[in-house]
C-alpha cells in the first residue's frame, strides 16, 4: 500500500544551556491527514537539551504506549553544530470495514467473532501481529469443523479514515472420518468410547469436538476408577479426503479403595478424608500423600500411635486392582494434664487455650459432613459402638508437630509483650499405657521484659512529623510487631506524599534504661506524574477517561488517587476491566507516567427467558442493554416482562364460564371481538437511561438517571395499571458523603374485579395500597448518607447515618368505591421524613456488635389532607422486625380497632353481621396491614464468626407503627428475637434468619415465628 505524504511537525523547545551534542530541532514525520492531538506532549526530547538516550527511549515508549503507531524509527541528522532528532511514525490505521466472503460452513457472525477475539474488529487499530493471529484463528476454526484444507486470503483496501479488510475463504472439501482405531488397553467398550468421543464414522471430522471428547473420556475414566489411565494425543492417518483417527489409550487397572483395621471410623468417612478424585495420577507420591492424610486425621482424633501401610492387589488379568490401606489404629491417647513451668506473665489457662486453639485450627476435616448414621458406622461389618470413643475434645489431643508449633506461637506471644529472650519449648510427654492417658510438659523461659525508653524518627522531608504514626510509645513493653507496623505506617505516609521509593529502617537498641527505637528515613526523590496514557478506549471518548482520573500531569503521585481513579472508572459501568497503574513501577524515577488500561463492555448485551405461571400464563422476559451510546458513558437499559393471562388458570376459567353461559342462555351470549385477545396481555416494561457522570459539573461527581415504567396487571379481584417517570441526580460529594435528589410523576388506575381476594401475596398488597380510582401523583425526594464504615458490604466497625425527606402531592384524584361509584376527593399534600443511625463495634474473637435506630413520620401540609397507603411506612420482615412476616405489622391503632371488632363479631348469634375482613380473621387468616404515618424501630445484633466465611447472628428488635401520630406510646412496642446464619460474600452476606414474635397476637392470627432470607444486613 502506497504511503501518504508526510508532514514535518516542529516540537517547541525549552532553552537549556548546551553541554556536548545539542538538539537543534525535533521533528515528527507522519501522514498529513493524521490527527496530531497529544503527540508533541509525548516526546521527552526538547530543542536546546543535550541529546540523551534516556529521553529518546522514553519518547519511544510513550509514543508506542499511545497505541497509534505500528512502527517508530528514530534517527539523528547533523545540523548547525548539533543534531536534529527525527521520529519516523507509521500510523496504526483503524479498521473501517470487515468483509467475509466465500464462507458456507461457518456464518459471518461466527467468523467475525473469531476475528474480534484476536483483536480485529471495526473501530480497532490494525496491528500486524493481531492480523496474523486472526488468519490463524480462522484456519483453526475451519480445522475444528473438519475443513483442514481451508485457505484464507486477505485483501486490504485504503478507505477514508482507515483501511477495509476482506477475508476470502476457500473452504475446500471436508475431511471425512473413515475409521476410529483405539490402541492399547481402553478399559471401556468401543461403543461407549465412540459415544464419549463424539465421533461418527462417515461423518465430518470435527477437531474441536474431538478435543472436547478426549477431555470427556479422561473424566469418564477417572470417574470409573481408572486412576492410572493415560489418553494420548490422537493421530490422523489421511488417505485422500478421508482420515482415520488413532487414539492411544492405556487405561490400566480399575482401582477401588479398601480399608482394613479401621474399627472407629466408617469406610465412607475415611474415603471423604482422602477426597481423592483422580486428578493426580495414582503414583507412589500420591499414595504417600494419602497415607499422611489418614494418619493426620487419626492423630487429631486422639490416635497418636496410628500407623498406615498400603498394598496393591491386582486381578490376574490386570483389569481390576485394589489399593488397600492397612490401619493399625492403636489405643486412643488422652492428654490428662498439660504442665507449664517457668511462666509468670501468661497464666496456665492462657497458654493452654493457645495450645487448644492451634490444635482446633489445624484439625483436618472430611471434604463434606458425614451423616450421623455414617459417622456411627464402625468399619467392616457395620459394627457399632456407643458412645463412640473417637468423639474428642481438642484440649485432650496430642500431636507432636502441633505441640511444637504451638510452643513457637507461645514464644511469639511473649515477644510481643516485650520478652525478647523468651523461649517456650515442648520438653516431654509421660504416657500411662495402661490407662491411655498422658501428661505433657512445656518449659517457659520468660527472661527480662524490655520496655521502650525512647522513640526517635530521623530523616524525612522537611516538616514531616512521623511520631504520630508510630504505635510504639515510651514506657510501654517493646513489641517487635508494633515496631514493624510503625515502619510500614511511615512508608505508607511517605508514599502518600509522593515519596514512592522511600526507605525506612527500624533499629531497636537495648540500653541501660530500656530499648531505644530509631526509625531512619531515606525518602529519596519525590515522584511526580509525567503523562497520562490511555489504552483500550476505542469507543469511549478519551476525555471521559481522563476526567475520571484524579491525578493530573506534573502533580505529586498519590497511590490512593490511583485506586480512587480506578474505582471511579469502574463505577461508570462501561468497562469490563479497569487498571490504573504507574509505568515501570519498580524503577526509581522522578517522573512516572500513569497508564490507564480499560477493557470496554460490548455494545449490546441481552438475555431472553420464558416460562409458565398458573396465575399469569405464559411469560417472556427480555433484558437488553446498550452501553456507552455516545462514547461518554450513557447507558440505555430495557426490561420487558410480558404475560398472556388468557392462557392462565383465571383466563381458562373465564373462557369456560363464557362458553357455558352461551350454551345455557344464548340470548345473553356476548361474542368476543376480533381484537379482544389483546386485552389479555399484561406485564411490566422499564426503560432506563443512566449517565454516571455529568461532565459539565466536573469536578463534582454527579450522575443522572431517568426511568420510564409501565405496568398492567390482571387478577380475578382487580385490574391495576400504572405508568411512571422517575428522574434523579446522585452526587458523591466525598467518599463518605452521598446526596441524592429525585422527582417522580406517576399515574395509577385501580379497578375492582369479579372475585374477592382472600389471601393476597406481597405484590398484591403493594398494588392494593392505592385506592380504587384514577390518581396522578408527583413527589420530590431528597436524601443524604454519611457512611463511615470500614466495609459497606460487611462492616466490622464504623457509623452509618442517613436521612430522607419526600414531598408528595396529587395533580388529579378521582377516587371510587370498589364498585366504581365516585367518592369525595381529599387532597394529597404532605412530607414524609425518616432517618437511620447504625453503629458497628468490633469485639473480641472477631465478633461484631451492630446497633441501629430508625424513625419516621408523615406531616400533612394541608387541612384534611390524606396519605394513601403506598406512601405510608410499613414494618415487619427481613429488614425490620424479623419475628413478623414482610410488612406484616399492623399499626397499633388498626390492631386495637380490629381486636374490638373481632370481639363484637364473636358476640353475635349469626356471623352475617360481621364484615368480610372479620370473617377472614376468624377463618384463620392474618389481616393485611394498612401501614402507618409514624414508626420507630431499634435493632441490636451480635455477629459471631464460626468459620472463615460463616457467621452466627443473635438479634433483638423492637418497634411499632401508628396511623395517628398523637397515639405514640413507647410502652406499646412489638418485640422479636432470633438467630441466623450468614455466608459472607463480596457483595454482602447471604442471611438466613429465624425470628420469633415474643408476644404474638393470637386474636389476629399472628404466627410465633418467621423464616427470612436476604442479601445484606443492616
């Protein structure tokens, strides 16, 4: 391809007194039509400077890192007593169009996907290495389909703004599978082998399918017990257009494990201890590892003298083998007493607890928990013992290795308290063979406790105060761990100030008055930001990336700003991966380039799902997202849930009723119209536009969002229609402070159906909080959150404070009865205020105490103004009082009135005088809460770690609702308590809670307990 004419661009100079060869000019040679933006700044060579190989190298690295050039050549030309430095730049042209021709077997989409995975896509810059890899990838894709003779021809064509690529495919004829040959000892029937490999004689040889089949075969052999099986690479013997596949297999014998001599543990349990899945070949080293696992398991259960040997027994034909574990369990040994001699600072109980905890932490466990029936089995013959002797307590177990390791931990505990010469040794074990008990001795040499006489910090930049960062204080016992923490704190603080290559040495020196701790600081050069290089942003405006990077050129490097920049870019939700780092971070330099590497999300993402529901009929769910629409972070999202109620149980019943009516009373028969079926569709549609940053407001981190919502729901008892538009702003003023403002406009239409709703689900309850009729409402909501927690997902300490205020009013109200008769409209005009304070305090042994107080009220701004149910407060469920069902707490006013009505109803001779709600309660159903206009809630929870990812939660909660704010009475609070388990995940714990109502109202059918599942806790 002919090269376009090149333009010579002079680079402005900086006057520097010359010494030696001087740069008299710097030139960039590149095509005339190429955009020069940002290139001059990347060149570190300047006119008037001494020619420096380091500056030239750095210039080349920066230009190459810009990913705009496929080749860079630097040369010097002597000129006027100095040199001209010339950069010959070959641009990396973007791909403007990709054409695929001649393909039949593979679709255009499949081939374009292969090209995209190798870096060839429209909009990407063309790299020769990626192009070669793409051609090889196309050949491999055809080879996997059996077209081993396929040829790929590439044509390049210059087009305005870049280059067009055309891939012409000459597929040729496919390779047919003539036969399959298996050599060696396959171990499986040929038919099963062929089915597993996925090969069909006479069909096309699919290399990709063959590779997958070989992996399935290896897995199958392992599952069948061929633990020494070896499946080699297949050989292809081609004859014209056909090929024979030869698969070498050496299955070896089929192994089973047997256990002999295990009188205290079941075979099933020991198999779980081994947890051998065949991933590692069953060779001598693997067998030795399995023996060590068994012996360790026994020793940590009290069988210190256990001995395990193995032997293999092969069937004469070599097809079956048994790996037998011969176990000599020995007698159980129980440590009756542990004696510590020489300790005065740490008590015997403290040292014994350290020993017990170390044994408990290292105790090997089976891969999965055994059932009690399996645990109680006792080896061959299923003999049982009771009580089982092997049930153990870690405090009574002796494992020599664990005892010696525990002695080292005790030594470290002493040294952390200033006893630098302390030494704890396990010295001897006296065994009473007849009784199976033992006494262990530890000798403790404490030495002299060293205290800190003085702490000095020398060196460092001017004005640096390091004493406040050091946890070591004069007069305290010397702790080497505290000394190291102080050294790391000084290094971290110097790094925040830009001294990235600072060195800090800590030297404790004993003296007559104690230990002097000297921190000697060598800060080195203060590092500044060179250039900010953006990589991988092909569809994203580079200014969007730079606007979210908190570092600026020539300012001091702050590592925290690197992490903060990465976090801000990730929150844009337009990148799959973001990395913000320093170029060559291990090389000390006064100036460091910052590299921002991003991996963009696909333009389109979507998912389709479907199903059938009795109450709603067939359902289709469609999720679609269009990311980074304008290159500046705008994301569009859509979700559609569509049901056809005509084929639900209610629709089928309605059609059957209409058919019977037409047959029995023809004069009242109403024939459906041609388009009446359309009315049987219902569902929910949501369209969202999200702009994570409003760049006109930078440096403020303000994002915006717009949601358009439409919903139509059929039920036998009601028909609900709703449309809404919600828009809002979200401002992250600081990392710990977030402010939000939201406006909502909605229209709601609720009509009564032809049946009575006896037991509504939660979705029904939320819809029926609107009165019957048509309402147009709007509201403005503001909120503020102060988050000082150490980890928002799984907090251990800190404080969370939030408050919100929402004004709500009506633009139009047309309220009716359930039969459609109009009612007098009351205005809707009020303010809903709520707040929450949560505190977290770490306790000993990793436990956390969490406390929360919440309250809220609604204030009417107009006389006779009403508050509709959807705007009230509700309590009960996983986020409030867990002893009650979701939103199940009745306001105290409603509860008192219902109790009175139920008492009156029960006093009647005939129930016809009772309302439907009263009859429903008398029938055993719980009433539906109307919510309240005032609430208060207090929660306390103790979270105790059980294992690394599991916590136990004990909670106590109190709160209540009131419809009339003047009826507030703290003596009428409702109480619940309970227990729960939490599985810790990065996005918050998965919580399973059982809550108990401490005073259930039996008159209103309140249950005693409730089970809740939730993601996240308060």
